[in-house]
C-alpha cells in the first residue's frame, strides 16, 4: 500500500473514535502535516446555492486566523475566484490551477498575492455541499509546493470525511464559535432600528452623532448584503446578529 493510502485510510478508521471536535481536529492535523500542510479549516462560503450569501458565518479547524481576519475584514470573498470555483465545482483544486488557467482581473490576483504575504503560498480547496443547502470549502494552506495528483486525490478523500464528521459533531461542540459579521456598535444600532427608532433617535439613545449612525448603518447593510433597513433588520434576526 502506498504511503498516502496508509495515511488516509488510517485517518478514516480513526475518526470513528472521535467523539469531540478537538480530537477530530488533532487527528486531521497530524495526518495533513505529513503532506506538508500547516493550516486547514472548513469555512462556510455561502448559505445558498446560487449566489454567495451570508459567507464566512461558520468555521472549524485550524483556521489561519491572521489571514482569515484580514480576508473577512477586507470583504475579499466577493472578488475571490477560489470562492467562485467552490460555488461552481464539485472537484477539488489547487490555487495554482486558477492562476494558471483563468483570465483573472487585478482584483482576483491581489487576493492570491496577499495570501502569499501571510505565508500561504500554496492552497488546496475541496468544495463541500451539505444537506442544509450551505456550501463550504475545506481549505488547506502551505508555505511550500506540495502539488501532485496523488496528493490531490488523497486529500480530497480525507477532507470529505473530516468535514462530514465535523458537521456531525458541530452541534455538540463548543469549538465552533459564532462569528459575528456586524460590530458591537452596529448590532446596537440595528437592535434599536428593529424597535422602530429612527436613526436620529438611535444617535440620541447611544449618545453618538447622527453621521456615525448613518455610516454604521450603511456599513452594516454592506456586511449583510442588504439594501434597506427593513432587510437589514430581517437578516440580522435570521442570522443571530440580534436576539429575536
């Protein structure tokens, strides 16, 4: 049996004994380290199938935190060709396959270049489609060249098992934390708007300027991909940004 097969099948057998996410994550990490990958994670790309909606809401794994926070704060996902590929494809792919095969615009290239500046030279993405309609990517990154077809096939299989076992355990696990898209101030404003306050009244109640409320409301709309205040309030409730 090839070394890659031994690693993958050993991992698949082991995860039956993983009853908590911490153990599952450790087992997957130990296995992919043998392939030269340092960081990994499953990331929700979208809550819907046809377009990216409510992205980056749920994650688990050893997410590269510094890069992930920069990626999220820069709102890169809507210009990320890799995210588009995850939405469109069933098969896994290397980042290099995108760079070398598609006519990318500067905004697309910028994201890959910035990933490199954070130490993620090489990326491997496995598209995942779940029964709740959400689309995820199991993303593995490395600072070195790890690409070949055998590794691609092996990691695709391992990532599928890791992701599905993780999703089964997620309801029991405290490891999967809620990742708010809105800031604390924005949630305060949306909560007040929800109860029928005007923006001027929000400013008075929070003791901030009207322009601050106006700007924070517009930014909250962008973050939640909304056009109106009514839609913003509805989306905030739906996705747990504010309490019902």
